[in-house]
C-alpha cells in the first residue's frame, strides 16, 4: 500500500544492523488525543489542522497480519463527499514492512516503487529524493505535482526506515507553501541516529 511517490539515488538513511535483523511485529496504530496524533512506537506526533476530517478507520485494512501495511493516519481538509473547487488537502502516514520490498535497504530505495505508483496516478516528479530533516531527524524527501483542471496538486513524501518498516509521511496541498505548513506540524521525539 504505497501512499505517495523517485528512482533511488545513493542518498538515504538506512536501518541499523540490529533493526534490519529484528522480526517485524505489527506496527502500533497510535491515537489522536486533543487534536494531536501520537505514535509512541515510532516516536512522533502530528498536530491536526483545525476542522480537518479523520478518515483513518474508514481507510484502514482490517488485517492484523504483521506482513501488511498499516495506515497510521489519514486526515483530509474536507470529507470526500463534500465536493469543492479546491484541492482536498490531506496528510497520510503509513508504515509498510520492509519484508514486502526486496532491495529496500535505505529510505531512498523506497522511492522507486513510490514513484512508480505516483506516476501511474498522473503525478510528475518535481524533485528527486534528497535528504531532508524534520528537527534533528533525518528523512528522505521527494516532491510530485499533478494538474487537476485549472489547479495544481502538490504532493511531498517523507520516508524513514525504522523498526523494520518504511515509515512514509505524505502531504498533499494546493501549493508548496501549504505543503510546507503541513510538514511543520510533524514533530519527532528526541532522536538518536543509529551508529
């Protein structure tokens, strides 16, 4: 279940040897409390924009298998049935077991299947994967865009490998500025980079 969208480059943050060897257990789904999504297992939180709609439960796969992707958060500016003349901005966070992807050793590697999916859905690559930090936490980022009538949909995906998962954060908005504002709501706990 890829949620966002570039051919891998040498840049990338990889798992430590102990993380790569560990068995994949079902990812903790996290919870929303007082307008903030918290995921203790992966060590991050996300402040929901005021008035946005949480569609996580409706979009989740009911499977409890550890080999399946886990949709952690799916929020939208408006419900899908409420049509509008603007892009329905969104934030989608998912954890996919690395065991589902042979050859994914770094976060950059994950962008190969992600880009394939994005281009199949009509997105163009705006920026190839590059290292990007949220606070002191290193991730890999790629940007995509897609025309929607007279509007342009902007999508940014941030990826990190953690606990035998590819953790992807996908932000969709009507402009680069809106996407940047959505990314600013992502916060990681103090993070120690693997040795």
